[in-house]
C-alpha cells in the first residue's frame, strides 16, 4: 500500500504518458494497480527471480500473470519472448543489457570506511558482498570460508533482506564476528564509489 500511495501522489502530480514498473514484485504489481486506478498505460520489466521463484509462488502467480497480461508492453531479454506470448501478453519487446557504464571506472570517488561507516578496516584486505541478503545467495558459505581460512580480511555486506537478522546472529558466535560488517542498503548512485573502495 505504501508503494501504491507514493505512486499515486507522483503520477497525479507529474501526469506521465505511461508508468514503467521495473521488477514485477513488488513494483510491477503496484504499477498494475495504479494504472487501473488512474487509467494509465504501463510497461513492465522483470528480473530473473520474477520469472522463476516468484512467478511459481501460489499467491504471487495470479497477481504477476494478471499484471503481465494487462500490460501495454513487456520488456525482456532476447530468448524469453515466447514465454510472454504463451501467457497472452500483447506486446513484448526485447533489449540487450548495456555494457558496464563509465561509473564503474576504477578511477573516481571512493568511500572512506572509517568516516562513512565507522569501520576501521583496510580496503586492500576487504571483501564485498553487494546485493539482497537471502539464504539463496550463499553468503553463509562466504562467511564460513572466511572463518575457516587463514586470511585476515574483513567482509562488508551491503544490502538487506529477510536473511540478514539470522546471518548477523550466526556471525556473532563466530571467530570473525569483528570482521563481518553489515552496512545496509545504499542508494544506487553510491554503489560505484563502494565498489571502487575495495
């Protein structure tokens, strides 16, 4: 409801020609709902997990299917068009993923871990996990490998998710509890600086 409320406010204020829902859950579902309330056209793009794990969930499947069928267009990667046509989607457009943008150039602004996060770590001896903190990502294997190794490195985990609390609790009882740092979610424009920092 928060996404729908925010979207309603912005769309009523800005009056765009159409709405773009990037990722089916939760944004695509919210886009579908708002488009019906405001009689706006909408386009959906998806992630890989939208079409695998989430699409197969019994409660999400009907919502995702309806949102896809009602969309004015679907954006997808080449080779997936058939799936959407079989679902009854009227217009499917493909695009190639862009090459890595200049923002990921190794030269540029970096974070100062001490100043920005209160961490006393050596960036030259730091590993970075960046993404959704879920069991399926295998972060626990990374932590166990670091704990079992002789390497005296720190691990910075940038992201959030349902597995974060459990992971933090397991780290507290490990020998590397002072070397695993959870910094949470960063806005997209700060990600290049974080990557350049390690």
